[in-house]
C-alpha cells in the first residue's frame, strides 16, 4: 500500500525526469552509496561512519520489520539533535515507512495533531523529552489512534523498548523489505502553517533527493565539507538545504550541536574544524556579538547560511568581517521551493536579497491580489511550482483549494520583490502566521486554544516587532466579563497546561474590550499590529524618560 498524495501531472513528471532532476532513486542511496569509511556524523563524544549508519539502520529496520511494520505505514518520530535521528530515518526508509519528524520543541498538542492525521504504527522518541519519561502520553495517543501499537525510546526507558537494546542484540533475520518507490511519499515535512491544524507535507524520494543534490552543487559541498547541524535536525533547512542530507550525498561529515548558541557552537567549530553552518537570524546576531573575542575558534568556517526569517541588511553586512567567512542567504520552505544567493554573487546581492530559485524548472510568479503577475521591482505574493514543490498538503482537500491554484502553483503567502536577475527579496507576509526568529506560529491554532478558555470571548494573535527575534507574538484577548481577573501568567500556564509547544505561547497578552473588525467582520490584524507597535513604542519612550 502506498500513501496518498497529490501527484505532479504526468507531463511535468516527464519533464523533470528528462532533465535528469528526478532519478527514480530512493533517499536510502544517500547513505548506502556513500564512502563507507568516512565519518558521517559526530555527536558528542561519538562518531558514526557511513558504515555505522548503514549497519545500525539495517539492524533497526529488521527489528521494525519483525514488529510488523510494512511499506505504506507511518511513524511519529521526535528526537533531539542526535546522530540517532539519521539512524531512525534511514531504518524507516529501508521499510518504506513514512515518518513525521516532529520538532523536539513540540509538545502534546502538536504530537496529537500529527498522530491524528497519519495514524502511526509506532512512536520513536527520546528519553530526554518529558512526555516520554513514562508511558502515560503514549497510552493517551494509542487510545486515540488505533493503529498505534509500538513505542521505541532512544535513551533509557522503563516502559518501552530502547534503541540501544536493539542495536546491542544480534539477529539472524534477514531484511526482506524494500524502500517505497521513488515517486511515492518518503516522509512528511512540517508546514509552518496558518491554519488551526498543522498541515503535513508529503515529500517523495524523487523530489526531495533532487532538492538535496542540486543544493549541494549550489553550495559547493564536497567530501571535505564539515557541516554544523545547530538548527533542529528535523527542520527542512538543516535536513536538505543542503543540510545533513546534502552532506551524506557528498560523503562529508555532520557535527551535531544541541543548540545554535554561540558558546556551544564555537567550541564545536574549533574542535571539529567545521566549514559550513546554517543559522536563523537571531542566532546569527548572537554569533556576531560573541565572535570578536573568539576569532581563532572560527578560523575553519568558510560559509554561514542564513534563512528561515528575514535577515536585516545591517547584520548581513557584518558577516564577512566579524565571522571571517562568506554569507549565503536562503529563502526556503518545507513545501518545496528553495532560493539561494550564489557563492559568486556580489556582496550587494548577498546582503540585500534572499537569493534565486535553485533550478531552471522552478517556476516563480510574483502576483497581485487579482492573481496577475506584477512587474520587476513591484511587491507581490510569491507563487511557485516545480520539481520539488508539492502539489497539495496531506489529506487537506479544502485547504488545498485555497493555497494551490488551478495550475498547481503553491501560493506561499510571502510578499516579495523580484529584481531583473530573478533574485527575490522578502518584504512582508500575507498569511496569518508569526515568524518568531524562524519558528513559525499559526495564529489560528493558538487563537483556538485560547477560545477554549472559559473566560475568553475573542482572541487574536498578531506579530509585534522585536529587535532580537525580528517578531514576537502578541495575543489580544477580549474577556467574557469585565472583572475577569485574568493575567498573562495565568494564560501562559493555561496554554502550557494544554501541552502547546513553548515557542507558540504568546510573548505578550493585551486585554481589550473589543477587537477592531475589517469591513467583512474579521479581526482587523493590521490595526492590532499597529496598536501593539504604538503601545511598545510608548513603553520604550517611558522607559527612556524614567
Ligand atoms: C524571510 N523569510 C523567510 C528568509 C524562510 C531553507 C531555509 C528556510 C526554510 C524555512 C527552509 C526566509 N527571509 N530568508 O525550509 O529549506 C519564511 C517564509 C517561508 C517560510 C517557510 C529551507 N526563509 N522564510 O524557513 O517551512 O515565510 O522553511 O514561506 O519553516 O519561512 O518556513 P519553513
């Protein structure tokens, strides 16, 4: 059985194959074809060669095969930045089992939403996450999702089987399973989202493999490249742009970092002679602050890639001098399209644009509200289709009709300007999302949680400017009664109690009597953003005068 998804029309599939973009090879080739002796991943004091990754993923695949996992099944995976993330991923690839790789910061609500959508047979998680210290959450999930029968823990566990145990035991069973076909769903990426339920992005072997391969060419990755994986390893950026998968494709090495903070990363860079790192803008800002006193630690660094949220030109300009390496900007999306500034671009292009599409068959339209293409230099919404951009979210027919047009273009909700060379600059957003330094928050999801609170009548989540994060989130709350007694702290506790990921908990709450409305009666978020901007300005002016 294969997993249903919206396929590319046959004429497009033919075009992508003819051009050599789709090669009909499984993602498993990334490690199975790599030079086996080379070190693939360094994680703490452990290092994994490509042979280790192959053997361990095979051993795990045999165990999962014995459990009864079959092609077309799904798995819910949540692991921190550890090498085992890749062992697990490729074990699942060997069986044709498609995982959702939740972020480690995700909590009950997110995991439940994913499990409800994919009905996984197994959860593979870490003992480092509080949700998996005992079997309670697993039991709750398996009561909701009848397919869910198994749990596997990376680390120690008293209630579930552990990876360590499996890898430490021998077996005479042969692996008989094979990967899913290259034009079938390999795994699901996570959408930043703008709707109540987080949407899942089905990625096929063909499309993902192409985006990885092409990315390695653009970024000049070779077997001598040492890549620092400091962003959450399940995110599309460190996974595929070119990320760890790009490294595997060329036989280089990945160094896992538990966090993107400067002191942790600088030590790893120096110790392992890292050549490339990928960051979101707030992490880059901290690196720029810490670098002047750590210059020698960074001497191996050749390239810093920055994406996920808008990088200011002033920070961008500091990179060559302060970090002593080159900057590359990336505008990517888990739905597909990735734009890169090129390594031989002039400095102005690198610091003022977020790059151009990675291949000639990426079709990009910049359109106005009527759906017509605007001219060079004008602002419009970025819409795209191409060999690695999905044609539909997983099991979301209604939402798909809204964000994919009749020609199959994905409407990204990003407001951009395109220059005469095809480079894009992000200038804003036309989607109900907050981009908190690269972490995406779907406003509707949080508003719905808030509306469940017995004292809340209306809620609206909007972005507010923040010097470090670019944006933070502000929830406007209309209480049901005037003497509500609600405080920010109680609402924060309430959301955490529901099990919402921490980064989605609003940074600020504003209580108001009524929400300003648009002419069609929706909360006027433009007005609310302006309101919070003014209030913040006032507070900072007061702070200065005191
Ligand atoms: C402004 N906004 C940006 C940028 C993404 C590589 C890099 C990033 C992602 C990613 C990715 C931006 N400037 N440089 O998947 O492979 C915002 C846009 C975009 C959304 C996608 C990759 N780079 N963005 O961030 O799926 O709004 O992917 O539509 O998490 O992030 O978010 P996501």
